[in-house]
């Protein structure tokens, strides 16, 4: 193997890179390293964009998507996964065990259960509080409402909301 490189474009990528690097250091496969990095991001409660403790959608639950690709003919993805911690692993299983490229919603979750993935609650106290505040501020109206992700909750903003005991 040549000299491996990992590149991330998001701030949480550095932590994810640290999860992937040992695999590459031991001449492990790139696919295993990518999955490890994504699983780290999905399980990080400080990463409010994906996975556990991610900001919920309007229904109060996170809606997760993931995709993985080894080649144009080897790819898999899932969308609208709401009850499983690691949609990247489910995506990989879609790629390796089915003729499909994408499974979504109930179909993705049924597949995950059938493959032995264990459901889990993805909402923690802070993400639930952020959703409850969003819901209180966005009573049903005839006009479109901003999604919780559009509120611009950077790490600094989340810290300030915590300090103000808003979340």
C-alpha cells in the first residue's frame, strides 16, 4: 500500500480521522477506514449534524442518511433511518448483500433489523431540548417554517444556548 491519506472537510472530521487512521496504519482496507470514520461521527454526541444526539427534524427524531462506495458498481446507501446508530454500516450491508443502491425509510429499517442491527434511541437530553424549543417557537402556520438545522447552531451557539439554559 502507498502512503495513505485521510481528508476531512468538516470540523468533526479530525476526530473521525483518528478513528480511521489505525486501520490504514495496519494496511487495512479503505472501506473499513471510511466506515470507522463515519461510525465515529455518527456516535459523537457533540456532533449535532449526524447520528446520536443530532438535531431532530420537525417530528422530534433525527433522520439519518448515509452512502458508501467502493467503485461505480459497488455502492450502497440508506435514507430516512430514524432508529439505528450507524446508517453507514447499514449502507455497507446494502452494498455487499443486495442488488440495491438505496433503501429508504421503513424498508431501510426492516433491512437493518433483518441483518441484525440493533435499534437505538438517537435523541439525548440536549437534542430533545433543542427540538422542544424549536417546536415552541414554530407553531403550525400556513407558511413554511425553518427546519431546526437552518437555525445555525454552531458549537459556539450551542454552548451559548446551554449557558443561557435554553437547551
